[in-house]
C-alpha cells in the first residue's frame, strides 16, 4: 500500500470489480470510446481473479473515496531479456485531478516494476490527449515515435485465426 497525503493505493480485490468497471467506462467516455466497451463484471473478474489471471489493478482512494485506478499486465522484452509492465489503463476521477494522484499511481507501478526486475514500464496514449502526453513526459516518459501500434480484433481476428485473408 502506498500512502501519501491521505492517498491509499492498494491492489484491487474481487469486491472492487464493479468499481473498476465503472472507472473503465468513465475512462472510455473521457476518451470518446464508450461505444467500444463490452467488458462485464464477470469478464473483468475472470481476468483479474480467475484461474489464470492476466491483468492486475490497483485502486487509489482519497479519504476512502475512489479517486482512480491503474490496470496493467506483464509483457516481455526479448532485447532486454527481462519482463516489463504494460499499463493498459490509468484514470483519475475528474474531481481528484491536479492533486498528484496520477503521479502517485505511476510511482506505485514503477516501484512494482523495479521490485519485479522489470526492464521497462510502458503505455500508449491517444495522440490528441496533449495534457496527458505533457504530464507523462514531465515524469521522464519518452514517446516512441518509430513504433506504430497494430491491432487485429473482432472479425479480423477470427479470420486470421482461420488463416483467411482480410476482407
């Protein structure tokens, strides 16, 4: 647990699943992507606490109120020969912004990464979100300009799994 100026950051518990889903939806709304959220409490619970957990999450609380969260998972760098942490989501509730909670969440994840022998902590940010990009860069994060994210999802993923060409 991290404590700073009345802030508690703890690992999510099964009881936090409804809260996490609400915060994920709030993040998606902020990012203008709410229409893409199909996650359910059951899916999130399985991903976090099922027989083979694939994600982890921490919740930030200020005065007992949910202030934000971070959701992350391990990846691996073959070049470094070490694991890394990929931050899938970081969100601070609007009423708590400007109080160092985003930084506290990133510091907490950096501590986890160092404790676990990780070689890096990385994440993506929407290109239009200049305030987030400026914030991350103020903490020492560097944009990785030479890499372009690619994604195969939905019907395209199923076609690829069957060895079929894209439509």
